[in-house]
C-alpha cells in the first residue's frame, strides 16, 4: 500500500505474521509504520465536508476532529448533510459532538458570522 502521511508516498509492504504481529517495511518514518499497521487492522480517514447554514446560501466547511473508521465515511457525510448549522459559527466550534456513534466530533473549519 501507499502511505498517505506526506507527499513522499512511500510504498509500504505490510505483512501479518503467523503469531499475529504486523510488520511494516518500506516506511520512510515512524508515521508510515503506524499508518500501515492501522490500515491492516482498521482503516481510518479524516473526513471533510460542507454543512448547510440556516438562512445562508454559502455552506460551512467542516471536518472530523480525528479520523473515523473508513466504513463510516458515507454515514458521516450523510449526517453532516442532514444537519443545518445555526449562525454564528466560529472555526473550531463543535457542530455534532459524536457523529454516527464514532465518538468523534464534527468541527467547523470556517466561520459563518
Ligand atoms: S512513511 Fe513517512 S515519509 Fe513515507 S509517506 Fe508516510 S509519512 Fe511520508
């Protein structure tokens, strides 16, 4: 797999050993090792999206505060699209505290003042 941690795009060789241990070769740094192991066990991604704002034509850019399980991305996007933020909103405001039961918040990455 290709590490997405930075533009270097290191090619990772991830192997699950007989004892269950996961080894990662080809990483240019420790972040790649962590990424490779996480991808092998439970892939996660940050999600960015646009959320409607009541009474405004311009939507608000938002993101997950941390990565969420990859299989939840569709649900997270649907939850964001279904929510309508109340202005004023400032960067960093929490708009959905626990999106789709992931324990991860949706936070504003732009202002709607
Ligand atoms: S392993 Fe490290 S250097 Fe290589 S792409 Fe990932 S983050 Fe970048």
